[in-house]
């Protein structure tokens, strides 16, 4: 690694303004965007009015597409414009927009928003690993069980792993990698709970490959050497070596990094991080007068109350910017209008005063910092002092030393002990979680921020501004808190009962306590890790109901089933509108279906013999089919799910099997079709 000579800013020296200064660089370097979902399906983008001498230019892209290049420009508007309506959208559309201000070929500010109009729910979230401090196995058994249930009910499929506080990070990483490499469905997220050993990495120094991102080099605070690097636990491709860096100039010994000491060399990730990572670690927060076990218990209970809408926050945000000559607070100015709208963001409210006397969904605070304080904001002791009054869900903090969070009474971790749900060091670099305005989880934005590129081009796939002190892709970029958290919650149903009788499954449940639009009924396949609406099997029957009872008429196979009912509600935010789902009420049932055996019918399969696919005809048109293939000894070879064509036929791909006679059973409604085919391996 060769040292890189770059110009950086020392935050302590840069602090010479207040939030009341007229020069709000962070605000002027952002196009603050919000969106309105119109009744005709179009989407209107809005931004503050100004008499700008240049132009506003607008692009868009499909966030779900593998090709994440921006399309456009959709429009080039005058500097006096303050809105744009996309007439190409319709109900159900979601897309990401990029708006920039340009004057004489120079881009002066940018804005991003993930906007939509009546976007339907996405019940499946993915596979998640819970990496839990083994000290909590007994002490927090109840809370961990509730967490797992909440995750499954939210569309996440959890796997619990425990780690001891004295284990080496490399051993834990190897265990995670071994698990991931051995499963068919790779995890999407990693949630670290407790004082799981903290990886350290980096050569942040005047003579290193990067300066400390807060600017405190040798002789200016000596915040040098290795910093906490949870990203290590989410990278299974990169070379995290420990044989190059020698840096012992840091004022604290834990930051010293020498070859072979278990601290890694990387200051910047070499490969994209695979997992969405968050950590809730309240170890050594002694000013709160209770131990970390009780603090984590409080935190997990608070998160549960939020996810079940027992605890709510006012949909507004505040920005307490004490670095008005820097662009650090652009993280707040960019994201917050997407969440709560332009009119619900205040930048003249004190951080603690506002959130002690009122409720704020989001907040941002920055100022010259230390491990336990932020000038113009407060101290870790203030979080302790105002615990019980401090009323915030998601907070962002920025100041010197905050990103190096593995120390006693740390300021970045203190909000989680006081009442917040998440915290992050936002501004070094800039964070991008505007997608939460349309229902995405905060870990999605954390991963985007960690992997965000530096390329300053309109065509760039990522978000090229906000690279303060060359901090992009730093190994220390970390989310404090639960990475699965979404911005808004819905009160769900409860006490789901499932009964099997006469070949059907009858469901009943207690109504939601909140304001909702209705319920959606699913079956959960834990092996495939997916929710499927009942209409998947019954195309003519809706999975949605406003009642508190439902009958599944299309469960034609006997077996054990897991049913789920989730409340749904159309939310309106600063990013438009989307359908939000509650945590599911779930119930298992041992189902017996006796109808099929009486209606079995032989069916011809063509071609026979076959070397690849066979077709079956004479089925009910457009109806769902379950296909079960076995050998002559009854061993299951594969299963498939297909819909018959309008003419009542299906084409079954047998795949690559050994030459043999295969028995195929096709279940369709109350009928069972059976046939045999000689498969010849090509």
C-alpha cells in the first residue's frame, strides 16, 4: 500500500460557524426533493423555489433493474421551476430520480429520490443471520425469540449464530462464511447483537493510505491506525490481510496496528460488501447505570414496540447543523424531505430541546466532536440524562471521533441506550437511505453507502457526491441498530387460528388495532424462504379481505402448513405512496385432504421416451398445477409449480437426471393426474 497525499479537513479547526450562520453550504449543495403520487398514476417531484440562473435536469432509472444506468434526461427546466410531473408513470410504478442543478456546464448540487405511486407490497425480505453475543443466550432468551418471530412475520428468514466475547474476529468470519457457502439461499443481511468481537482494520495516518476521515492525524489528535470495521463480517471475497501495516502513532493502544496482531490492513474495501449489516452494541455504556444486558433488553423491546406500532413518532425531522461552512449536514437535507416532505423538515430547532419536548421520526446533529461529545449538540451524559424524554426513532450524528465507536460511553452508540432505534456517522461520508421513503429497510441504505463509488459522472450508477475527506468506501462505515428496520409500521392482526376440515383450511384472527385497509393471506414456505399469497394457488380467489376469517379452498395436498395474515395499509410519505405491511400473525396446521384420491386420472405424456421435456394435455385451462416427480421406488426427484395454458396443457422440464422411468403426478384443484415417462439421459 503506497501512501496517498491528499488534502483533508480537520473538523475541530473547521468549526467556526453556528447553525444560525447564513452560509448553509450543506443545504445549498443539495436539491431537496419530495414526491406526490397523483390520482391518475403520475408522479410529481417538488423542490424549493429559487431564482437560479442555471437549469434543473432530471433523470430516472428502474431501481430493480440489473442495468442501473440513468435514463434521460427526462426534462431540462429553467432555474425558476420547482416541480416536474412524470406523465409516463402509472399506478404501481416505482422509480428513482436524479435531479441536478447545472450552470455553465458545472453541476452545483444534486438530489435523489426513490418515488412511487401506489406501489404494491413486497412481502419477501430475504435471509438474515443473527450474530448474537453468547452472554445473552439465557439472559435474553425471551427477547431473542420475539425478535425471531417478528423477523419471520416481516418476511425475513432468520438464522441464529452465537459468538463469544473472546473469540477472534477471523474465527467468527470463517464460521459465517462456512454457513453461507453451505446454504442454497444466501443471506441478505447480518444483524449483530451485543459485544460480538469488533474487527479492526486500516492505516489511517499521515503516512498511511488514507488520513483519519475526521482529519485528526499525527500531531492533531492522533486518531490514527486501525478503526472498527464490521464490514469485514460482510465481505467474503476481499483480501483482508494482516501483514503490511505498522502504525503505532494513535493516542489509544486499541488503534495500533502491526503485522500479525489480528487487525487488518485495509482502510478502504476492495470489493462490494455482500450483506446489509447493523450492530446493536451497548457494552461499556456505564453512564446509563445499568449493564449492557439490560440496555440491550430495553432496546429489543423498544424495537418490537415500534415494529408492532405500539410506539409511534411524529412524521417530521430536525437538522441541528453546527458545521455550516461544510457539507456534512447534506445527509439530512438530502434524505429527510424524501421521508416527511419538504414542509416537515426544520433546521432551526435544537437537537435535544426539540426531541425532549416533542417527537421526531428523524434527526440530524453535527458539530466538533470527541468520543463522548458534539459541540452544539451535547454529550453522552445528555443522552443518559434525557433517557425517557428523548423521543426519536432514527438519528444521524457527525463529528470528530464518532466513527471510531468501540470505546466507553461512545457518543454514536448513546442514542440507542437513550431511546433511538438507529444511529450512524452521517456526512463522513454522506449516507444514502432515501429509499426508506418508499418502504425499504435501513440496512439497504447502509450497504449502498458502504459500496458507493467515487465516480463523479452523470452516468454513474452510484451517488458520487458527499465524499468528505476521501471517506467513501471506508471500512469503518457502520450502522448502529437493527438493519431490518423500516421507517413506518402497521399494527397487525393477532391470535391466528388455522383448522383443517373437509379438504379446506379455515383461518380466523383478531382484528388489527390500527387504521388499515385490510388483510392479505399467505402460506409461508420456510424451505424456499418465501411468502406466497393464496391467489397463487387459487387464481380466481383474492388473497385480500377486510374480514377476520378466510378459507383456503385450494390446498390439495396433505401435510403441515404455515399460514400468515398481514394487515396492509397505503402509506403516503415524502416519496409518494406505497403499500405497507404489518408483522404477520402466523399459525401452523396439519392439513389432511381426502378428495384427491377419489379423482385420480391417468394422463398421456409426450414425447415418451423423452430426453428433456414432456407435455401433458387435458388439464383445466389457466389453473395452477403442482407437479411431483418420483422414481419407481417412490423417491421424490423434483417438484414444480406451473400454470396450465389456455388450452389446458403444460410443458414439464425434467432436467438432467439419470436414465430411468419417472412417475409424474399433476395436482390441479381437486383432481390428480398421473402418468409415466421413460427419461433417457442425453
